[in-house]
């Protein structure tokens, strides 16, 4: 009997996954209540499959919780409170040296599960679905699949491969699977280089930008926040290019959706703009012009699942009944003297009765269904600011204005000018500090350290991890190593 089967339910936003040990882990077999011949027979069935692609990303093992959490806690802003390996203690203390560790295996499996959903969908569309829905919707749906696939591959790179800056992408990357697996077969596939995987990510995002719609309706439409549109793909490209240290390209992309002068907004498509009050971004209904892409939950059919939720990890009994897994490091960014007491973002920190501080961006009570942020517009502004300074090596006036836009919407008392910075390096340092403040608890800290080839700083009793250390990145999943004979470990 097979020990491990992943069932992909193609016509539902509900995904069932049982994890054990066979080749279906790498290449799950899509099963449906209807025949393969009819899976792409109607527009409703095809749209259901599109929504299921996002359901793969929304899993609590991936962007529904754990991917964001792992990229927070493996860095230096959080202190582990409960020493529970099930909830990431080994991720926090940097002892991820076992390929069989649950976090290593589960996140890898979920990301490739979602990639295969995208590949199977693209294959089905090419075979018959494109004709069923017509050219306009076909372009839209195929672009969504490629955008989701791109985000999956990019995310895997952040944990399981050396950063692009280490050898200009020449180090081993990931098995680049681009065709759907619907049955048994040969799953051996060597790792592509980091550069090759990044190029595929960009190819998919470029296709998405060209073929996604400008908008799904009014700015208040849920789909504009939870599905990819043209500006979503552009925004994500700014993150990708920053990770590759390709700052000219990051600037070019950001300029497509950021006006030249304040107030910085997107002039076409979904009108991205900062919210005047940052706390509104993290409150129901979670549909704002700042939300580039979010993973939605409703407490019934869409939930992150137990011990996966952002509110569970970062919340605390007195706040939302959370488990208080990770408090804030008193020597981390919360100790920064430039982060003023009146900054509105300080209100997104909860002080428990014991004096420890916790992130309160996710305040909903059990089942902790706050939307999980994949990307916000404030990141695009800071991506542009950093890229412009690194490209010009000057104290760029627009970069200062972009920094001010993010700071001043929460702290009107702190106003930066060109004269505030003696050198370009000083301005870059201020932008990086702003990122730590703005995205605390949103999973950007560890990728920021990695893209800049910086060590993971010490925290509590845990020593710093040098950039060159083996445990700077994760080992490859034991399941992949077992089933893919061409795969090599880190």
C-alpha cells in the first residue's frame, strides 16, 4: 500500500493533503469527481480551478501562516517563548540541519503541491480550456497560474537555496518543474541554478503582467486583493529584482506603478496607494488600496488550520487568546531610538502583563482568521527608494520622499530631508531600518538579510549565523532526496 498520497481536488477551493512517503509527494495526482475529459468542459469548472491555485498558496503550511512566520523567526526580531519544535523552535535557533524536519518537509511539499496545481492547470488549458473560456479569459487564467507558480518558486529560493548575491546565481537552486504530473513516472530532475530559477520566475511574472487584467472591478472588489492583476505582477517583480540586486530593473518596474511625486500612487489599473492609517490594513474587511496581495480566511471553509495562524503565533492570551509563541526581541527593532513612541505602528505592538511585547497586527480570536499579507504597497515604495539610491549612489531626493511617505503616514513628527543624510549609505541604512519597522511580523526580515549577504544577527542566547554558514539556508526535503535520484542536498 502506498504510504503517502496527495489528493488535488481540482474543482474546489478546499484542498486535502495527507503526508507520508511515495512519489505522489513530488507529483501529486489530481483527482476529481468528474472525468479528466470534462475537467475543463465549462467556464465554471475552470474558474473553480483558478481559485484552487490560490487555495494552494493559502495553506497554513505556506503563505497562510508558516512561510511568513519562518522568515520572521529565523531572523532577529523575535524571542521563542515555548521551545516547541512543532511551532518552529528549531527554525528560530538555527538548527535546521535535518532534512526530515517537519517544517523542511511540509513547506517544500506544499510549495511544490501548488506548483503542480499550476502546471496541471496550464496543461489542461492548453489542451482544451483555452477554447472553452475564450481568448480573453484564457489569457487571464493562464497568467494567474504563472503568477502563482512564480511566487512559489521565489519563496522556495528564500529558504532552500543560496542567495543570488552568492556567486551571481550560480549556486544550486531548485528542480524546475514546469509540466503537470498526473500519474506515476520518472521524477528524477537535477537542480537548476539559482539564476535559472529566478529567470523562470521573471518569465512567469512578465507573462502575467502582459496578460492579467488591469482590474477586477472597483477598488473595493475582494478579487483585487486576493487574485493577481497587472499591478500585482509588477509589484512582485520589484521584490524579485531587489533580491537579485538588479536595482536598475527594480526601479523600472516600480516606476510603472509609483507616481513621480507625492502622494505616491499607481496611475493605471488598481489604484495602489498607502492607507492614511496603517491599522486599517490589518482590520476587517482587509480590502485596501495598499494590499497588493493577501491570503483571505473566513473562519469556516477557509482557515489556516491549527498551529499555523499568524495570530496564534504572535498573539497572546490577553490580546486574542493566542499562544504567545514568539515575543519581540527587546534588543531588536523595537529598541530603535528613531522609532518614536507616538508612531502609529507602535500601536500594533501589545504589552502583556509580564511586560513582554508581542506583534498585534493579527488580533482576531480563534480560529485566527486575519488575512495573511503576501505584499503591501508600502514595500513597493521602499523597494523603489532603495533601488534608486543603490543605482545612483547619491542621496536621491525622490528616495527621501518615498521614505517620508511611509514614515509620515504613521509618524508625522519625523521628517527626513536630503540634508538628513551625509552619504548614500546613510540613506540606505534609514530605508532598511524603515523596512524593519514597517514589516515587523510580515516575513520580510530574513529575506532582506539574505539578499544583502548579511549574517543573521544574534538573539537571546542564540549566536549569530554567518552568511557563509551551512545553516544559513535550509536542507532539502528528505522526501525529495528519497524520490529524486538526481537531487542533491545543501
